[in-house]
């Protein structure tokens, strides 16, 4: 399988397993990723997702331009429906559990778009990021052109988009694109620490917060406050909403049920 999936203790781990191709995504890999996101969305046991690539060189090198089935022209690719963005994740709004990107190396093109679509990014010191599409006569259509200028200063974003410039993990952190940069040997410990901190929170609250952020990004403050999202209502009316204050009063850890 081009993508590995496991679920344990509410943590789903998704690994693009194509290290020989720098974890580049071909059609079969894209289909498998889409199936996994749908599986996670349907599974209430999942409370956090960790996305990474196999090996130590690359998180994801974007679309596999050497794949045998990669015959679409630029116009054909643009016209092809990709509502979730690259890998089904970059622009996805229906996945409400938090996704942590474990960026273990190169994240370029669609690989960078995948990272942009994650909620938290932990990068190895040797990781780097770029949108080099203009250098090969293409464009970052699956989220890069839309997301990057909204996340960092426009001049910085345009400098990257118009030149294909690659930036280091440290530079990405300075722009707010990365939450934490660690030595390669410390990647798993850092990711597990973030996972543990998320699992300490009420799962329905976490889902509602993420959905609210995703659904109100382009709204005015008044419009955002008036938005009645199903996950928000579910969290407010849940047993966990009573358990949290009760545990605080009783000076103990909450026992979250996710309902």
C-alpha cells in the first residue's frame, strides 16, 4: 500500500510510504489518502491525526511527475475536481479532528500544500519547504497559491511563489508556518508531546474549535459569531461540557467520553 494507516489510543497515524520516490504522490496514493480521510471522518474514536512520510529525506515531494499515469496537461489538471486540495487534505474542511504534520524532510510543491493544510507542524532541523511549480511551467493549484499568502506576509509569500525559493525549517518557523523545529532524533518525542496535550482536551471541544476556524476564516466577526455549527452545538450540549468543570472543582483529571 502506498499509504500506511494505524489507529491506537485515539491517535491515527498516516504515513506516505514511497521513500524511493521521496514520498511523491501518484494517482493511487492520492486515492488512498482520500479514502483514509473519509475513514477518519467516519470514526468517532479518532481524536488526533499524525501525518508524515517514510524515511528521513522527505515528508512529501509533491506530485509524482515520473508516474506512468501522469499524462494530464496543465489545463486538464486544473479542470480536474480536487475539492480537498492536494492529497485530499490541503483545502479540506470536513476533517474536524486536528492534524499534526511530522515534517521529516523535504516538503515541496504538493508536500508543502499538505503541510499548509495541517493544524500543527513539527519539522526536523533539516526539513525545507518550497512551491517550485513556476520553475516547471506549472502553478501550485491545490492550495499553495490560496493558503500561503493568507498565512504569512504577502511579500514573503510572493517571493516564494514567484521564484520557487526554498526556505529552511527555521525560516518557516520565523514566518509562523511551523510550530516547532527539532533535531531529527527528537521528532517522535516532540510529536508525541503535542499529541498528549491535544488528548488532554475535550475531543468535542477540539473538533468544534477546528470547524469554527475553518468555516469562519472568510467571514466578518459578526458573521462568524452568528454561525451555528453542528459541532459547536454538540460540544456545548455534551456530557463532557459538564465533566470538565466538575473535574476542575474536584481537582482531578477529566474523564472525556467524547459525547
